[in-house]
């Protein structure tokens, strides 16, 4: 579909108005498909998941992750959609209870797995490049607070998290 930066440019999104919900509405409009965010307790090694169904796109994320990680993972899954990355069968990725509750038949998508390997393949690297490009646009528009929420829900960590190089 072209380079990652070209795809981000083709979004024609006004990052001066960036809020995650607003951005997701824009993606829905571009794809002409409903986009549904769903917090879910996923298998340990899965941190987020894009599910493509006939009716809609679903992004599952762990509600126990810090909001910074949730946002990053959601944008990573958006990248797979917008970059038209390969989808794989997901029956063994979702817990059987969640799968049966939500879907019938075969579904496809992209899981985001925890890995210690230096590279997860070209599509995973492209998805991370997409997130980085979005973050750059958000920072340039002085909207980084929309990516970060509060520094930490654990007050003892605020000094550390605030010192991570984000100037908010």
C-alpha cells in the first residue's frame, strides 16, 4: 500500500484536533466500517488484538495495562488495518469463552504478542513505524497530553514517568 509515511499522510487527519476517540471516528469514516474498542482479559502473551469481521473491526486491549500502553497498542492495531497487513485465523488467540461469546465461524486479524525476539517481522516493524509517525504528528500539534493521560496511577512512579522525556 506504499510507505508508512505515505499512508499516514493519506489519512488527511487534522492532528491539531487529536483525541483518541476523534481519531478512531476518522478511521471508521475512512474505512467505511464500524470500529469497536473492547477491553478484554486476553491470553498472557497477547497485549492487543485486531479482529476483522464482516460487520466491523474490533480492537481488543488489556484494561489492566497503563493507558499509555493501551493507546500505543490501539494505534498499533490501527496500523495493521491501514497498512492492509496480513490477517491470520484467530480461533486459538482469543480465549474460547470470549470467541464463542462474540463470533461464529472463522475470523481473522492480527494479535500483538509479547516477544523477546529482536524482530517480529516486517509488518510488525511497519506497524511500529506507523505508531511512531502518528506520535510525531501528535507531538508537532502540541497534543501529546492526549497520548499520555496522567503520568502514572502509582504516585511513587510519577517522578520516573515524568522524566521519560515527554515535555507536557
